[in-house]
C-alpha cells in the first residue's frame, strides 16, 4: 500500500526516467514496454503502448473522474474532477512508460540494494487555479476571526465581553494535497484539514487591566459614579451645563489633570470682562477650584465655590463638584480614565 509521501517521491524519481532523450525514436509498431516498469503502480511491462493505455484507462479512468471531499467542523465541501478540469491522457502515460523502460534497459546492472524498476506518474492535467479557488472557499467556510474582549460602559454598569478564539486552516497545504489526489488515483480523496486555533489580541484579563477606573456622569440625576475594578466605589452629586451651554454627551477620557488650575477664560460674551484672559490658579476670581480633570474641548470636572449649584444645571458645560469631593476623586483617577456622559 502506497502512502502519499511514497507516491509523490516515486513521481519525482520517475520524472527523470520517462522523458525521452532528444532525438529519441517514437514507439515502434508492436514495441513492448521493458521489464520492471509500472505506471502509478500498474504493471505495464511487455505491453505495447496501445495495450498499456487501454489497461491504464480501464484501471484508473473512472477513478480519475471522481472528485474530492473536505470534512471539518461539521461541514462538507465537494470538488468534482470536472470543476478541477482534470484530464487523463492514457496514451501519453503509456509512452512515458515505454521511454522509461528503454532507459532502464540501457542502464548498467543495478547495484545491490538499488531499485530494479521504475514507476512513472500518470499524465494528468489539472487546473491549479481552480484547485486554489476551491481551497480558498474551504478556508472561508471554516475560518473565523478571533473575537477580542471589549469594555462596555453604561451609566450604571461597567463590564467586559468575553473573547473567543478564532479558527484557521492551512489552505495552501490543502490545495497541494487536493491537486496531488486528483492527479494520483491511489491517494485518499477525503480530507480532514487540521483546525488551527488563533488567539484574540485582547482577552478579558487584558481589558480589565486597562480599565480598572471608569467614571460615568448621569446628567438627569446630577450623579457622578466612580467605578473601581468594575464596581461602583463612590457616587457624588454634581452640577452640569445649563440648557444654553449643555454638557456634551458621549464617551470621553481624562485628558489632563491640574492642581489649582489656571483658567483660560473663553472668548465668550458670558465671560464678561474676563473673556480671552487667563486667571491664575487659586485666585478668588477663578471658578475652577482645587482640582481640574480635563475631558474634551475645554470641558472638565472641577471643584466649585458655588456649593448651592450642585444638583442643578448651572455651569457653562463643565461638571462641578464640591471641593471636598473633587480632591479625593482627583487622587483616584489616572490619566486616560474612560468617562461616559449621558
């Protein structure tokens, strides 16, 4: 019984044997094929080219018309010989055997242990592009991308989705095996490609390490929630933007942090005579008290001297906090902390 590797090795050896030398004479009428010659394992010694061709066609003609199957992950893929454009030339194969036999007969006696005969491959033509297309279809049908874990943030909850490994196959190797099987009827025509597991780039552990701290701000209830390791660690009452100067909604992050921040006054009518100026940190005229955590486009979380505004829509877009709240919050919030404002 031939294994795939042995058959392919025989073909490689045989290729150098059956090619006729330049100027070699064509088969003579009634010329028999020399002793110890086979074609794809079928003995053809003593037969003429026509007789050998008829024997090979009877032995392998129908077999070569059969396609291949690929089975994996509960799925089945078929490729017919017609779709692969398989053609078998029994006459050409028989001539290969004849020429290989001539060469064999002309050689010196074989040394001890050397092969005494020769096996030639069948003359089978295949569309390699069609085989590659089939292998690509199998690859697309069986492969799937790995799914990364993701951070999900809602106003009241922070959680991580599960990752999932992906799956792949060696479609290049599959194409080679399919082509070999279509060309050699001795090879198995049912394939079970190995499913290769691929790892996600981000697992839940990776995401958890990157998002140990999260802030959510619920404007309707004027509530800031500090999440630590995906649990609410502390809630604070805040003030948010006035209807004319609303606090933006969306997912942001802490972009900057300052103690006793300087206030770069917006060049806006509501800023009055301070518009376009800079007020130093700690100044009585500076509304940004104690701490600043910048979020986006001049909007941030800061302490306020107007404690009565907490729990109302009073700011020009920022999130105000009591000074006694913003100082401990500041120390617990690193740069890059996700901030969801809803």
